[in-house]
C-alpha cells in the first residue's frame, strides 16, 4: 500500500467560524492504481491533495488524522522532511500554472532545477530530460520552450509544462488537480496517455482530482466521491458507475452531458456553507430527492453496499443491517 489516509481533518479558522474543508476523510491507494477524486467545486478535493502535500496555508491547518506514505506518517515529519518528500515521493500537478511557475525564471531553469534537486545528473542531462518530457506532451519545440518565460506561453502550454515537470521526477504518488481542464480534447488525450504510461512503467499511485466524470471513467481504477469535505461514496469505478448507491453520486452521473441529449440535468440547490456545517445531520439532506426524517437527525456513516462499495447514506445503512453488512463508524 503506497498511501493510507485515515480520519483526515483540515480546518480553516476564520472570524466567521471554523471551516471544515476536509472532514474525517479515509481512503487507501495501492501502487499502480488510479483513484479518481470527484465532486462539485468546494467539496474538498483540492484541499485533500494540499493536505497530503502539507501545503495548507494560514489560517488553515490539518488538525487530525494520519497520512501514511510508504509506512511513514507525513503529519509527524518536520517541515524539512516534508520538503524532501515533495517531488520524487509525492508530486503534484497544480490546477493553475500561473501560480506555480515563477514569472521571472525561464521554463528550462525551473524544470532543470526541479530535476537536479532529486537526481544526481549533469545540468545538460537534466535539460535533455526536460526537452524530452515536453515533446512527450506534444510540445515539439522543446528547446525554444525551455528558453521561454511563462508569460510567453499560452495557458495550455503552461499547463503542459507543469505536467512535464511533475512527470519528469516519476514520483511514487502523483496528485493531479484538474490537469486537463484548460486543454482541448487532443491534448487531454496525450496527457492521459502519459499518465497511464507513468502508472504502468513506474507503478506510480495516482490521485486524479477532477469534475470530469468522462476522464475518470477512462483513467481511474477506483473513485471517491466527496461532498462538503466528506466522503459519501467510495469503490471500484465500474461498480459505482453501474450501481451508484448514494443519491449525490447518482445525481452527478445524471448531470453528465450525453451526446444527443438536448437538456442537461442538474442538482437543485447549492452546496452547504462550510462555516456552519451541521454535525448531526446529512449534509446532502437539503438537496436530496430521497431525504427522510432521519437524515435531519443523524449523520450517516460509511456502510458496505451489496455491490461492494462504501456509501454514507441511511438507506444504505438500512440495507446493510438487513444483509448483516458492516457499518463503518457506527
């Protein structure tokens, strides 16, 4: 097992109250597997990735839980030790390349310095590695791009530069935060192909954060559905796509755009305010078409379903008890 996340909680302490951005989150990931982390904006997906990397800024901090990477709890490491894990052991493709690339340094300097910080090779070898990775991601004029500054590249090119820098280190765990959002379909296909190659050749574990269920279906082995900072459904991709058990997962799948459909379904209402999130009820209750009285009185726990995945819903709990299944946390 490459990664085990247990009861992770990350909070932001604001004048308006405590924001539980990640709330009691648990999952695991094996080498060579891809976990798709999905949910609406504000569901806690990106905060989960930043928590694993230890990049939560003030006024936020990880307040509870464990993040076990290859047998070590990252939350117990010093900042210097955490810094050494970033890049080679845990790599991340950030959502916005403009906030991650230094505007006054060339692309070549930034990529080669990243490679040299983790590999004992010459600057020329690091430069050649950078050019090769840019070419693998469809940027054929690698040397010209390496000599360019971020502002001289398009948004799609900057995103591919960020992906190249992350993949070049071939990390044990790669966290990809919406890496294909700003790219056209052809480039998306190239990037997915390179991530698959990293997964196959290096047995890298990958957390793929996205709202695009089509990409998840193509790439992921397992899927974790988040809502209001918590996990509401988790399991193998085929089982959840074919037999979603949580009403929120069903609604997400129904809201996908399908060829030939004139009208797109949507989930009514808005996600809850995390400043004032109730602890004694289901957070999805105000938007749920299957809500019952118990949903307003008690928070549901993750329960095993008859098809083998986990879902946090009172309806699943009831079925689990009838079938003598385990209820996690009850």
